[in-house]
C-alpha cells in the first residue's frame, strides 16, 4: 500500500501523549509517524460511526469541553 505524507498541527498535550507512547514502544523503535498511523488505523478500523465521532470531538474541542 502506498503512503502519502501530510502535515498536521496538534495540541501540545497530544504531542506529549504521542511522545510518551514513542518512549513506551522504545523496544519497537517506533517513530511518532508510526505511532500516529497506528492510532489512526485503530480508529478507522473500529466499528464506530466515524463521521459522528469526529463531529462530536470537533465540537467538544471548539467548546473547550474536551
């Protein structure tokens, strides 16, 4: 499967969480990109309604309730 790069800006808290996962997966030698891809893969492959969930998260982030 081909990969495509794209830039994304995230809150500092998310960066800290991803960096913590990178540190905890040190034995795998996983990079930030690999960790973020794994998280996105897990989300996309889940049985949840993705549109509904993304809308909910986006609204909560904008309101400051997340």
